C-alpha cells in the first residue's frame, strides 16, 4: 500500500520559522513571537519536535535514534515490532519494555552523537562563511543569543543522560 510506504518527515523548531512548524501555524500566528505572521513557516511535517533551541531538539533526537539503533542491534526485536510498539500495539510494547540497553551503548553514541569539538568547529565554519546569530545578529560563537558554552552544556547533558 502506497500510504504505508510514504516517507515520514520530522521537523525540529523553536521560533516558528523552521521547516515543520507549519504543523502549528495557527498557534504561531496567534502567539507573541515578533513578526510571527511574516516569519512563520507554512510547511508542516508528519512529526514536530519543538524545543527551546532547535539545536537542542536535534541533539535529543540524535541521541534517541542512536539508542533505538543500539537496542535493535543488540536484540531480536525487528524494526517492524518496534514500529508496531510505537503505534501503540500492546503486545509489541510488552516485547520492547523487557529489553535492556546493551553495555556498548557508549560506543554507539560515540559513533554518531556530536562532540563539543565538532559542534564548535561547525559553528566556527558557519561564522567564517558569514553566518550570524539568529537573535543578536552578531558573528560570534553563539546559539540563539546564548553563549556557545550554554549550548555545549546541553549537548553534553543529553549525551550523559543517554549513556545512563
């Protein structure tokens, strides 16, 4: 069935102008976001992850995806059973609730979760190419008006929580 094979999309946003925020367009337009009617993205996604800072939502989604990958790789649970569980199948939920994360979860996270050094280098490259902070408009190591260190602290906290 074509509907079952449809690619699913995920949007991650924080201020209304990010791809996917069209899923909550009316809420954005009726909000106190400055220039909401002008900046609001009209494109919706199937799933929307709203975060204080969209980068942080991306970090959380990345960690979650890596944990699911580790779980699937270490167990006999098929992606189909996991998909059924995510759709609310009680028997599938029971199957996956019994699983424990493998001992190598740190290795899995290290293979795909961004490091502070990678995030710093990425931001520096964007600044070198002319990017500006979305809040202050400064060409500085900042993320949404906050110091880069504040964002790196969140990155590291999410990584630590995923490893626990």
